[in-house]
C-alpha cells in the first residue's frame, strides 16, 4: 500500500512550488538574500515591495492561515511598533507637537517608525515562508 503524498512531494507541506522542490541550500540562499534585503535596505520603495512579496508568497504556500496570521498578528504588531518608535526616538527637524514629558514628536521619527515596523512584519512573513519550505 502506498502512502499518498501532497503536491509538493513531501508529506505535510502546502502548495507545490519550485523552491520547495529545489535543494535545501538553494532555498536557504533565497531566504537569506530575501530576508537580508528586507532588513538591510530600509528604502521607501523596497520595503513595501518586500512586504507585499513576502505576504504573497506566504499566502501562496499557506493559504488562509497566512492571511489570518497577517490580519491577527502582523497588522497589530506593525501598529504597535510604529506607535512606540516616536515615543523613544526624538530625532528629526519637523516638529509635529510635544509629548507630555516635553520631548518633541517629529515627523521623521513617525515615518521611520512606520518603515521599521513594516520591516519587522516583512521579516516575520519571510520566516513564515522559510519555515514552510525548509
């Protein structure tokens, strides 16, 4: 009696994709470069593109579980990280107002906090995909 296998060729894996069927070193190199690029390049265009790519690939691999995780975990995490960064980082020129302690709330710290939060969410999404593939 033969055991039925999933479409990816390994029991328990999600959808079939070329990266899942390739050698583990190739998959590791892909995720290392994708994660390294997402974390090292805090660029206003590359950061959202990497987030979209990471979530799209996670949805391709995991389906509804990835969407549910993105909605229940990544979005609140992103909002909390973006909110707390301006409370601790006061670097910037454009003052939006003053916090109760007298520290300035600057536009640059708010924008940087948003991009740093998106970078964290991107890294988590790439780790979700690498966990499924590797």
